[in-house]
């Protein structure tokens, strides 16, 4: 047999411990202890989450006699916010930093923990992105555009997901997580086919690729039912499966198998202020349609055209945007040019596609994705 030509090693990164189940918030201190952590702990969260969970954190920390402090998150993951969290954690001499909330809180606290070289604990209260398990922080500017993406050295020491909290989270956030999760397999497959380095600089393991595929399969099978459970605040097996897919499988999949066009298009969409009211996964969902449309122009197959159609119908069922109009983006050459230019800058994961991609190809793929979305809406309306 031929030897493997690449010198790049297989790399798989993950959190030290992932726990998921109803009412785990009450076990926060016990779970910290199970990975060898203790107070003082700085907990950072938004006001809604603090109102909901602070008494339970206090009880849990008190049961072990650990000092903790709660800080209100500033609302955006900016460099300034990260610095403020660092300063507060220094004043507390925090031994662990805990982020509770959505992707932006987690990213900011993760960056602050990395700066202080203390462990980071991730407690997602919405299943809206695959940020919780990763070592990645996306830093935004004050105007909401993406500033930089930083890969830290360590994944979280602990990821604690209280599925009852997720069941009571806004359904729109749950739907967004489904959109983000759905991109994982398509991007992993493309990044692996091009032998691109993963987010952690290695080659994708078979494990990461399998997890990415499983993520897609679970979301397709259980996504609609789980979203309905979230709307009714029910912790069910379908809800638990989709939380695991959107949080653990998607997180491990994107980080250890790779991103490609879908997330690059997301970053392109963020360059337009009209999209700032949309959630990460809502933009990634459309980015996934663009991803497949790009592949279809270069390597057209009947299977892929069926897949684009299936995906557009699924996104419509979930309430995710499949057209430029639903993304509040004017259907103009100028908007497409802006998105495509940002999506193809040299550092973008767009270049992990298994063929050369330029801005004009992305622009054309946006037109094709939008057309697929419109067609899916039309067939949905007439009951096809
Ligand atoms: Zn994502």
C-alpha cells in the first residue's frame, strides 16, 4: 500500500466533560468539582438568564462553601467586553470563569479565561449555535460586524447543558441552532474532500466526520418535532437528541472536521447591516444553501439538486430564511457583491471548498440559492 503523503497529523479536540439533562443547573458546583475545579468563580450572563438562574447558582456554590460573583454581560462580544471580564475576574481572583447564555456570552468569557489562563466552563442556555464546546471566540466590532476569530489553546473544561432551560428558551433560538447544526456535515464533507486543515490545524479524524454526518441525520429526523417541543417547553427524547446534535455533535464536527462555504457566506452576510437583527444560525442556513449551490455549479449532480430542494423545504418547516428577502437583503448586484467579496477574503473558510472559488462564483450561487428558496416556498404554498 502507498504511504499517506500528508505530514499533517489527525487532530481531534473536545471539552473535558459534557453533561446534558434537565435541571443540571442545580448541580453546577458538583459538576465543577467532578473535573477538579473549585471557586472563586465568576459567572457572566445576560439579565434574563441571571433573573432565571442566579438563585440556583448561589445555592449550588453555597453547598460547597465556594465564593462566586455574577457579572452582567455587556451584550456584544467585543474586545472591550473581554477586557472588562478579565478585569473583574482579576479583582475576584477567580479560579474559573463560567459563561451562561448564548454564543456571544460564551465567546467573550472563553476569550477572557484564555487571557487569564484559567479554566472556562460553558453553560449554554439556548441551543442556538455550536459555540459551547469549541475553543473558538468570534470577536465583533461595535457596529456588529465580525472583527476576528481566535482559536484558543483549550476547549472548555466543562460544558453543562440544562435541557429544561433550553426547553424554556425562545423557539427562534432553537430553530437557529438547527440551522447552524445543519451546515456541519456539508462543510465537513467539503473541507475533508479538499484535505484542508481543520480549525485545530490537523486532518479530520473519521470520528469527527462521522459525528458531523450523525448531526445532520438527527436534525433532519427530529428537528421539526424538537422545535415543537421547545415551543411547548417540553423536555422530550427528540428535544434531547436535537440539543445534543446542535451543541455537542455540531461543535465537535465543525472544530475537528472543518468549515467551508456556509460559514464564509454567514460572515459575508454580516457585512450588511440589514442582517444584524438575524441570528447566527439563520444566516448559516442560507449559507448552507449557497454552499450546495456552489458545489452544484462546479460538480452538478441530480442527488445534489434533490438535496438543495430537501434542505430548502426543511428550513421553511423550521422557519429559517431561505431567500434574500427573508434575510432583509435587497436583491441587488451591490448586496451580492458585498457578501461575496467578504466571503472570499483570503483568510475565509470559503477556500476549504474542494475547488477554487472566487467572488463572482459566490455571487452566482447566492442567486441560485435564493431561486431554490423561492421555488421551495412556492411548492410549499401549493402543497407539493
Ligand atoms: Zn456556526
